[in-house]
C-alpha cells in the first residue's frame, strides 16, 4: 500500500512539474488558432428586418471585419421571434468564431418575459463585447399640450389610465420601460402595441395616441425633421447627440438605462479567437468613419470586455424581471 502511495505521489509531482509546460502548449496552440483565424468566409446573422438599426450596424461591422480579416463576411437575414431565430442559429453553429450575431438591449427584456427560451441568455453565448449604445426617447407630436416630462407625469397622475403610449409589443423593452416609469412615478398609463415604429408614428401624429416610446435610432431622425418633440431620454446622463433633452432620471432618480448592441459568437469558441475579435472590434469602434456613421443613427460607440457584457445582461435581466413581477405582466 505504501508503494502505491509513493508511486502516486511521484506521478503527481511529475505532473505538477510538467503543468507549466502543458499550459504553455495549450496557450501556444490557442494563439496559433487565433493567428490562423478566420480560415474561411464568415457569417453575420441578423434577426431583424433590413433597414433596422441592428441590420445597418451588422452590415457596417461585417464590412469592416472583412477588410481586416481578408475574408468575405456574408450577412444573412434570419428574421423572426424578436431575434430568437438568429440567436439560436448562432448557438448551433460550429464553435470556431465564423458565425456571429448582434444582441441588443431587447435581449435581457425577452429573457425576463419569456418562460421558455431555446437558450440561456448568458451561458449559451460566447460574448465578444458591446458595440454601441443609444437611449430610448419619449416624444410627443409638436403641437401636443404636454410640454415637458414632469408635465407628462402630472397629467398622468391627474387622469389615471387616460394617457396612451406606443410600444413594440407586450413585454418588449419599450413596454417594460413605460411600466418602470409608471412604477416609480406612481402613475398609470395605457400601452398600445404596434408592429413597427412607422405605424406608431402615424398614430401619434394623428392624435390617436399621446406618447411615443422608441429607440433613439428611430426617434433621432424624426426629431431633426421636426416631426416629433422629445420630452426625455433614458440615458444616465444628458446624451451627447441630444444635449438639450432632459433625462428621465432628472425627474425620476434611478430610472436610467441605455439600450445597446453587443457582438456574440457560438458558445465554446476558443478564448484566443474571442479575444482577437474583441481587439478588432475595439479598433473598428475607434475608426472615425464608423463613429460618424453611428452618430447619424444617434448611437455612440461602447466597447467592453466579454465579462462586462455578460454582467450587463445579467443585471438588466434581473431589473426587467422585477418590473414584470410588480406589474403582473403575463409571461409567455
């Protein structure tokens, strides 16, 4: 028995002494893998319709990645189920970094509302890093009697259940923000679902709804064109592209959020490949032309580490679950 123990100790000692060498071989292999990456054309899946902010940014990044990697980047539309179809396709792809997709601020909102998702919102993705951030904007038609965000809340308190606001669908990010405002302000507003920003804008301008809650990506152009008047934005501080618009938090401290886009690849993708993608992404976001094109969409670059992106999704999922529970929103 003692001989067996001594043999085991000797084997353990040899293994311990060899561990740095083995780890060195693993890291060297990973580095070589990243150096050879990508080895074939890449796919950029898009879960939303052509012309949307996610689609435009995906194509912009795909073009820049193609320039840097010397490989074609094919953009594929996988539209449906609020991006779930495209996300699931990335999860099922080979774990080699050749298939990617952009998640958005809607991702944790969906995780909070959906009882059954075909994936875990964090664990089933290899996070690369966030790409860009943009606020949600609360707007009215130019001739609306609602003059400011505090005035909006005063009117909502005076007439519970009377003011109406647009949203994408029940349980969407825009809906949950509206309900969060109602919770913190002690008001009750009626949400009206629409299948797109265009129809919602038509109803707002026609006077059939009172407020429009939409992304800065959509609202920015309408504000510049004089079609809508902003009351407040959701970002934590005054937004550099709309510095004259107050934040929601200036009236309701703590109610602050920025929607975002973030790049992910297939789970199990080797970390050296993820790290290389992150480095290239950070470099792309520093490009003057990219920053200009993002600014045209009321969007600012937002680089992060994979870990920071994961933590953000976990934090926002918990926040939206609280809103869902407090407002008794039916989970699908």
